């Protein structure tokens, strides 16, 4: 039991907890409001203050959960002071701002990151010790905010950290999902989904802004007045309420804001008469509809209601954010000098993938219908303000919405989109008549199927934005040469590359303090935390025995931490001396977790076939998987089930379990990643070449000295160049080979490797239980057809993958060689800092400059 405030006002330490401090009378640490404490006593007093005067729990109780909330609120005091100072400075300086709009932000826990960025970790650790607690235990009480799912959201969060650290004027915009995507449980049935509970109590970091509320309309009709001006009227009108989350920079006073929106219905929409008449559901109809909008991230959209809900989410995000942006722009301008033409000089809007595409017609609507501008002026402003980042070449991720559904929900926006499309047609006919025959494919409105007309959101983004960028060199080349080739021929200067990056603060400095201390020691500076290129200085020491010894010790400490966590959450004991082999990312066929588990099955079979003496030559491995499969993605859920079934067999086989373990880490999120990534020695980034836009987990692993086995896909290409080809285990077809290989498959020319056939037959034999894996194995067979033909080339790449895995084993047997490769991996990761990425966005796309708080 944790220490508690007892009735006599003293702190009672837990006698059973040897880590707790002696009992301390509360009078020794009085409750004092102190938003900027400078020492451990001041911090402890401020924590005490919040425990007593910002109460969320019963009085006379100060268990570890209460300690977390009071500690977080104490830290928030400092953040708020810096936050207010930052935006006051921005208000006076009036710089151009970037407004980053994203459906996802995968923030992770905030306490450790905030303390580290503020430089207050030691003070808070000492203060909590005075109060009978260990900082590490208090941190564990925080739940990850359920505002995102995968790389898209994590990238957005890294970008916010870098924006603050680089002192750039910025706002992030997102939605406040109550239940997130889902909480993943792994059972005998495979993956099961439950609602996230991050808001079950409350989040101590967010601050509701009751004065920041904007109207959001759905449905209705477009009314034309006698002057021909159009106005959207009628339908349902809800409200968007702002919640702000502070984002502190590292070693700077600058603290920026992530503003997330919640949909609500005002009290006037509660039908009291209907309620008293017993029509309770009718009475709360609008309240219920409002609650639905921000309930879940990416709700199912198989039905029309599901599609409407997703569109509502996207429109709420775009409309509320743009109304907020324009309101702030007008508030900063005097009436005498006000001009909307100045907007692009003060406002940049970045759309993170196609989800915020509705920002384009919404900005046009606000400028034309609400502010009275003409079409040409509004278009000039809009097309100079918005920019688009593409994150995928996968067809299902390039959103296409039903024109019928969109017309029903957003009639005025469809009018605006139709006019943009019409003017694009006219432009092409005027300046590029040679493209006229391709207009049907380039158009925003796809009317090729009259019964199912669509709106192509990616085309709308490309046509309307002043900048379009990919997120890795290979990905950007694919955009220019394949996906958007004709658009590129129209506007070559519009297209750019901005290779992704990750924040070195969260992903190395705080996630692996042991390794960080070693890096600082050998580089003789900690400036690498904000200048990651300094990591190249490690190369000169890569053969040094002392560095290798310290590096190995840090890695073992991280492996022990992960092993402890795995036993806690799965009950599986793993050997910290084994090779920790990790693949953690969203479960998807193109990411090829299936390829990984097939090779594990092959490894298991080979070990079983050997005698005990021969088995001694095998490198012991712990193979870890983690990630969520979308609830409606049946094939991905089958892959999860196969991994868990293989693990059940392998881990309980007495001949094999000391040489091979298979673990599925449940409910993978940022906090789990912060334990898994520093402990990893080999990480798998094995997507079919040409399908992964960039990837950022590969950067996090490489930064932490984990070697990569991977294809030439996404940022793998650049990582391999930076860390050295000899320190990267390469396999698989190249992106330019993939179309030809698929064609050959369709023509029946593919000859599968016997080992591949052996593994498939073993699965079909029932070796891993009686679950029906037929649809999963079938997808790897045949030459074409739905669910057939091995579209992701698992069979083709299987032999070279096994060969690369053999090279991994050989390298791992030579500990000095492996450790040197690990050091060189970290040393070559300097390019992959989000600070570098954001600096390039700021200079090349947004045209913004630093505005540091003095």
C-alpha cells in the first residue's frame, strides 16, 4: 500500500515498501502554491498544495495515483506560466504561425517528457522522495492519451516537440477522442477490442477553454439571396469546444499548444418537453449525436451512417480549427489596416495527410460566405495558405468520399469543390491540352461510375495546395514519377521531399538514460540532444573496448527492463541474453508481420529437427511482435492470431523454448515503445518495397543502436546510406521490380521456394491449433483474384529474408562486431531528427522564423 495522508496530518510511509521514505509530518512540507519552484522543497510544497486545494479524490488520502495527479498539476503550473508568456510574446511580435492539422496525435505520457524538457527531473524526483514516493512509480500511473494510433500520430507529436524546441510560432490542431481507437487485449481468440479509458477520471494536462467555442453545421441546404450570394442554412448545428494541451520545448521557455476539439450540444438543444413526455431518447438526440463525433478514432465506415460520422469528424476538425485561425488573425489586425490578402503572410496551414482536406473548401466558404470575398481573391488566399503532406501510396488510404454522402452532409462544400474542379479542367485545357485526355483521372470529381460518383481528396489537396511533399526520398520520387506524375508535370516546383524524423528527447534522452549518459560522456557534450548530427563523433570510438563494454551494459539494462515488463503483462519469461528481435507497428499485410512469423515457424521446425548437440549452434532469440489490427480488418487479425498460436506452441516446447521465444506485446502504445525500442537489438522493417511512405519507428530503433533487417522501402533507403550498408541486413525485391514481379505472378511464372511451401503446409497441418488459417494461407497462393496471388510478395521475398536472417545470426555470434555495428547505427542517425525535418518545413514551405521568448 502506498503512503497516505492520515487524519493527524502526517504522511504514513508503507512499512512493506523499502523504497518509501520515513514518515514526514505535513507541517514539514506545508501546502504552498508555487508555480515555479526552484528546489525540491518548493516542488514538494506545490505538490502538497495541489493534493489539498485541487482535490479530485477523498481527503486524507495520498496514494500513488493521487501523487501522480498532484505532481502533474504542479508541473502544469510551470507549463502554464511559460505557455502564457509564449503566446503573449507571439501576440506582441506578430510572427507568421504554422497551424498543423492532424486527425491523430500519439503523444505518449507527458510527465517524464515535460520534466525532462523543463530540466526539473531531479527536483521532482527529490520532492517525491520527501513525500514517500519514487518518481518512476508515479510516472507509471499516467495513461497514454488515446488521440492517435500509428506513425501518422506519432510523427505529428514529434513535430510539436521540435516546433517548441526550435522556438517556432505554432499551433497543433486535433480532436479529443474519448475512447481512442481501442484498447487491445490478447486472448485465446486472438485480438479483442475494448474502449480506451484515458479519460475515465480526467487528464491533468488539458485545459478546457470555455470561451473558445465555434458553431459547426451539418446537413441543411444552400440558400441564394437576391444578389446571388450563397449561404448555408438549416440542418443541425453543434458546437466545437477547445481543450488545450501545453507542449514545452527543450531548454527553452517556449511552450506551444495542441488544441483539441470536443463536439457538444448546448443546453437549449435538450428537449425538456419531450423528456417529460417520456420520449427520453428524442429529448437528447442532438446531445447524443454530438457525443458520437469524438467518441472513437476512425469509426467503422462500412455503412452510410459510419461514413457520415467519419466525415463529421473531419469537418469538425477543419471548421473549428479554421474558424479559430481566422478569429485570431482578425483579432491581431487593426480595422484601419486590415486586409485578408495578408493572411498567407501570417498564416500557414499544413494538412497532415488527406484527413484534413476539407480545410480547403471550408476556408473558401468562410472567406466567401462569411467574410464577403470574391471567388478569385478567396482562391488566391487559400491556395497560398494550405500545404499538403502525403503519407501513403496505398489506394485505401487515398481517401475517396461518396459525392452523395458529402452532398447530404456538406452541401455548400460540394458546390465549392465542384467549382474548383471546373476551374482545374479549364486550366488544363488552356495550358496543357496534351493532358486533356487524362482529365478524368486527374479530376477531383470521379464520375466514371454514375451510380457511385466520388470525391478524390488527394487530388483536391494537390490541386489546391501551394506545396505537396512526400516523407522520404523514395516516397517523394514515387509521388512525382507514378502517383502524381501528371500533376508533377503541371507544377514541378510544387513538389518537395521532407524526410521524416523523430525527437531525440523522448526517443533517446528520456527513453534510454543509460545510453544517453554514455553518449554524452564520449562526445563530451550533451548538445547532441538538440544537434543530433553530433552523433557522428561516436564513429571514431566504435572499436574502443571501453565504449563497447559500456554500450553493452546499457543495452543489457534496457533488456532487463523489457524482460520484466513482458513477464508482468504476458506471463512469459524471456532470456535477456538472447537476441531481442522486435517488430512493433500497426498490423497490416503490407508491413508483412506474416513474413516474419513464417520465418519463425521455419526456424522452429529446423530446431526441432536437430539433435541437442546441433541445437547448440543456434543463436537464442526472443522474437517480439506488437501492434493493433483494425477491428474490421479480418486478415490482419488472423495474423495476430497466428503469432499468438505459434507463441503458445513454441514457448511450451521443451526442446526449443530455451532457443526461441515468441511474444506478442499487447496494447502497443508509446509507453510500451519507450521500453521496447531501447531494448531491441534487431528491428524488422520489412514492408513490400514501394508501399511504406517513410516509417519512423525504423529511425527510433536505429537511434537506439538496434540493427535493422529490412527492404529498400521508405526511409530504410536513407537509414542504410547513413549507418553504412554493412550495418544493415538487406533483403527483398526493389520498388521498381514489384510491378514486374506481380505481372509474372499473374502469368503463372512464379516458382515458390520449397521452404516456403513447407511452412504453409505445416500451418495447414494444424500444428498450431484448430483455428482456420485457410484464408490467410490462401492469400499466398494462386496467381490472381481477390484474396489470392500474394499481392505483397511474401513468397518471393521469403528466400532472401531467410538468408538475411542467417547473416544476423552470424553477426550476433561475434559480440564485438555486433556492438560496433550498434554504435555505428546510433552514430549514423543524426539525419533523422525531427528538428531537421521541421527546420526544412519552416524554411522551404511555411516561411516562418523562430520567435524565442526572452
